[in-house]
C-alpha cells in the first residue's frame, strides 16, 4: 500500500502552456478584446428619483472566435473624461476613476449578469466634481492575471430631463 500512496502523490500539477501549440489553443477561448456595450451604457439614476447618481456600464469580453459572453478574472479600471470635440483623442481632463476587482467568486456574483452575459457596473459619481456637459468619454482597461491588457473607449451622451449631472446636490457619492 505505501507504494500506491507514493504514486498518487506524484500526480502532475497543473501548469501554464508549455508549447506554442498549447498557448494558441488557450488563446482561442481567452478574451481577445473587451467592449463597452454602448447602447446600454449611460448616465443614470440608481434610486427612485430622476437625478443621475452615476454611470451604468455594461461590459462584455469577446474571444478570438468573436464569441461574446465570457467571464473574466482580473481588474477593470474605468476612467471618465471630459469630451473634446473635433480631436483625434477625444479624452480631455480626467474627471473620475474606478478600480473594480473581479478576482473572487463574490466579485463575479456581484457584477456578472447571467441573463445578458455581461458585466454590469454601477459607478457612483460625485456630481459636484463633474462639470455640466452633454457628452463624456469612458475608457475601460481590463488587466488579466496573466498580464494581458485590453482597452475600449466610448463617448457617453447625457440629455438631462431634470437636474443635470454636474449641478450641486446635497447627497454625496
């Protein structure tokens, strides 16, 4: 019996891809890009009033086969910028930034929407620190545990129905 137990303890432990062929196989299923889902990403009120509290960001990961709906692990950095019209880089001054961890089961359950197969982030904004504008730029950087960085940007339009984001409010973030 001791011999069998010794053999069982010698099982190979999982390791990263060792050949270029193995790496290519894994890359087929790993995210090759992240996309801000623009029609659903917007300035929004997170409570029952019409005053915007922040930005709702919907994000999806897509693999090399153009399949969306992948779950990802790592960190997502979101940056909000002023919009600069008629410019090659429409990002003006940075207005806010969020760092979102997707490294635990709790994080995944908090942000992943099983129905839409996307991540949904509610990003609170300090309305007093954000200047009044009808358009902003949102930039997302996904950093994987393997050191991969994927980026996407979009402009977010805002058409106030009542009080605009950037006007004074009594409530904080």
